[in-house]
C-alpha cells in the first residue's frame, strides 16, 4: 500500500508542477488553446496518442472485445496504429496545420465557420461537440472505479473528484502547453506500464505459448463460433464482420473528433509533422496493440467475479480480474498507467469543450466585444463548469447518459469527419452538404438508441461515418456552390512557395 501511495503522490506532484511551469505559455487565446502553434513532434505525438487511449480503452474496450474476439482483437490495436494514427497524420496533419493557420481557426467549429463562411455552421458544430463530448468525458472515469476498489478500497466518488480537481488545476494554469507536457509524461508511463503488465500476466499463465494453448483449448461459445474449436486464437477470430466495425469506429473515428484533430492545429513545422507521424504510430502500436492483445487472454480469467447473477458478463471487470493477482509494485504501475490514460484524455476533452463554447458560441454571438483577457478567463471558468458536469454524470450516470457514452464517437465523427476531410482537399464542398453530414451523423447514431435497427452501437457509429463520406460529395454535386473567388482565397495557402534545403528536395 505504501508503494502504491508513493507512486500516486509523485505522479500528482509532477502534474501540478508542470501546470505551474506552463503558466507563462497561457497568457493569450492562441497560447492557451494552441500552445502558440509551436509544439514539437514528441509533445504533439504523445498528446495525440494519450488523448486517443483512455481508461475506456484499457479497461472497457480491451476487456469487452478481447473476451468476444480473443487474440484477433489485436487487429483493433493494429487498425488504431495504421488507420487511426499513421494514415491520419499523413492525410490530415500538414493540410490541417496550413489551412487552420491561414484561416486563423482555433477549434473545429471555428474551422467549419471560416472554411464554409457560415456562422450558423460554427454554432451547430459547437452544439454537437458540447452535447457529445460531455458524456464522453464522464465515461473516462468509469475505468477507474473497479481498479481503485481493487487496489486501495477507496470509494469511487473520492477517486473521481480527486482526479477531476487535479486535472482542472493543471489545465486551468497552463492550458494546452501544460496538457501537452503532461501528456508526454503520461505517455511514457503508459508505454512502459503496458509492456510490464503484459509480461507479468503472460508469465502468470506459464508464458506466451502456454497461454495461447490454454486459450485454444477453451470450450467455444457455440452461438458465436458455431462450435469451431480454437476460434479465440484464430487469425480473424469468431466474429470477423463485427470486428471490422470496431476497427472502423475506433480507427477512422479519430479523423473527426475535435480533441484529436486539434493536435494538428498546434504542431510547429514540417519536420515536426514527419517525426510526429512515426512517433505517434509507434505509440499506438505499443499502447493500443498491447491493450487489445492483453484483453485477448481475458477468457483465461473467467471467474464468478466477472459475471452477474444472471450469468451475463461484466466486461469492465475482466481486466481488473486479470490484474488482481499481480504483485503490489505492478498494481501500483497499473493504477498510474490508467490514471495517466484517463487524465490525458480528460484534459484534452475539457480544454476542447471550453474553448469551443467560448470562441464559437459566446464570443461574437452572446458577447460582441470580448478581449483576449476575457476570452482566456471565460475558458478557465468553463473548464471548471465542464469538469463539474462530468463529475456529476460520472458519480450517478442516468441510463440515457450511459447510452450516449457508447455513441459519442459515432455521432461526433459521423457528423464532422466528412466535411472536415473533404474541406481540406476539395473546393466544391457546399454548405448544404455539411448540414447533411451533421444531420446524417447525429441522426443515425441517436435514432439507433431508440429504434435499434442496427444491432451494435459500434456498427451504427461506423455506418454513420461511412454515410457521411458518401453524403457530402453527393449533396455537393446537386446544391449551390460557394463563390469561386471565396474558395480560391481559402486554398491560396496551399500554393504559397517555400524555400527548402536540398536535403529535402533535389529540385533546382
């Protein structure tokens, strides 16, 4: 217990120290929200990765999908690394940085407003972000309850409030720069933590080969595998179609999430984008691949503790059950790992929510003349407000909120991904097509809660994203175009000439 408490004290103290140090980088809106657009590759890559993978992934998704799909759930981690990190950086990184800097856009709704010259789109995007980021924020706390109960026997409410207060303090003090530096520290903890946990868990099962052998010999779920033996150690697992849906949602979904794309706004230069692409992909391979790989062995820890009275599986209990047999030192590392994953995601979410509401709704709409000092103060006040709401929801989540948690990724990415991506590359995207994407993305995911015409909420989210990618070009072809000179002015930033060394280009 002493070892675990020491880990926590050192962790909390370092987070606060970073917040105090970063105060000088949070004196104006650009610095507070974007770190002055001077954030290097390591900080940006780790900020991207740690915002991507929270306790929801480590405890919830890894346990649930590992139990359902066995070792094939590792494909989710590979998809996150390749599609969610590598391809996302290659396709979005440079263009997002260039165009948002040219438009002086600081948030995703701000980008929609300026790219499509529509204040109504800006406000609508802010409303969607607000509605679906709050329950997602609340869900971040869920993975902590069972782990803290296992390790410390501390009430869940105490854990949630302490984490929220600490995160609030360092984000309010240092803004984006404090978040980025802490994300880097937390990312290092996550990398070494997941490697240590995998090694310890497999060692407890007699090593990797023996663990795979035991998993292959388990009685298969006939309804899931049609009696196929060894399905949970097979290449594509017992249910490849639904596995594809999970890969699409958790990988392609990052392309349309405001808190993820925001990282590209702040990156420093071309070198940082190239380096950040490699670093971010490596981080995702280790952390996400490691989480889902570990979860794939979940059925080896199938005890009464992970089942309800009616026999149904409590997926959130699987990973804590796996970890309960580890030595105290490793349990302490796991606690700090999950805290790191949760706090990094939480800080990114609340900073995105407060900046979006301040800059895209309050400024210019509610308060016409808002100075830089007032904007920063407003964001700090709203940070407290958002954290308080998320704590209230996390302490006593009503049923509909619990449902919204599962579909928030689908709704956000379904609404935002297509108009954001097409808007970076295609001049002929119309305002009507952006509205159509908002309606389709939110409409499919929300209506499915009540009508349940798509069995899996995960698949509903994936379908919403794909639908947006189809709807935007179709609607753009049949609706009035934006003024040509207006769009050309926006895209001039991509045609500006720059001088580079022959190390980068052999052209004369």
